[in-house]
C-alpha cells in the first residue's frame, strides 16, 4: 500500500520511459496520492496491473494515471474518488489521461465517483487506442462535457480504434467520440 505520496509526475509511481521489460503490479493499493500529472502514476513504459486499486488520488490531469507513452494493461481493480483539476477543457480524465504514444487495455475495472473540474472525459480522456471491456462506471461528475469516456484525435488521418464492449454505465450518454474522425470505431 502506498499512501499520501506527492510529486510533479506520478504521485505514487513513475514508470519511466526507456525502462526495459514490463513493470508488473499485483494486488496493490494506492491511496491519497497526488501530482501535477498522474496522481497515482505516470506511465511511459509497458505495465501490467492485476487487482490494483487507486483510491482518492488527484492531479492536474490524469487524476489517477497519466499515460504519455507505453501501454497499460489492467485486469480487475478499482479506481474510486479520483479527482482531476485541469485548468483547460482540452485535458481531463479523472482516472486516465491517455496521449502521446500511450495506449490502454482495461478489463473488469470498476470506476466510482470520479470528478473532473473543467476537463473533458470525467473518467477517461484519450487521444489514442483504448480497449475498455466489462468495466463499470458509477456516479461520475464533471463541469464540462459530463461524460464517462471522451475519445478524440488530433489529426484527420487517425487510425487508432476505440474498442468498447460489455461495459456498464449508470446513465446514458456516457461516451463521446470527438472529431476529427477518419475511421469507424470497432464498437462505440
């Protein structure tokens, strides 16, 4: 268990670019971590999480995790009470902010009570490939575009898909796919 860590990048953990191999977290709890980017962690390498929980984490963007490169593969876990206080509507993601060359694959993760101040994508904000499967989104709040998942691209030639399957939302209108879009999503 990590508690009350604070840093500029990755409050509890920083998976640094150029790290060799795959970082693996198994049965880990991160609690009350904060940072400018990625309250619980900043990811710049390959990571695998199994039964990991991030509780009451906060950041300027990517309240729980800020993924700028590398890939997060996460199976089972909980992100609760994540808070993103971004100063711009161009960023967001109380649980995840995915950009640069980062990508995300999550399965059976529960998201509870995320709050995003001024940003888009109350829980997940992504510009890149994301596969979100069998996840639960409950009681999220945001001041701009109060949606659980916000997906957009920066170019008209974007080819990275957003794959959503078998997810559970406590309300309708939980996903926004922003423009420009040049390819059809596999499912959204």
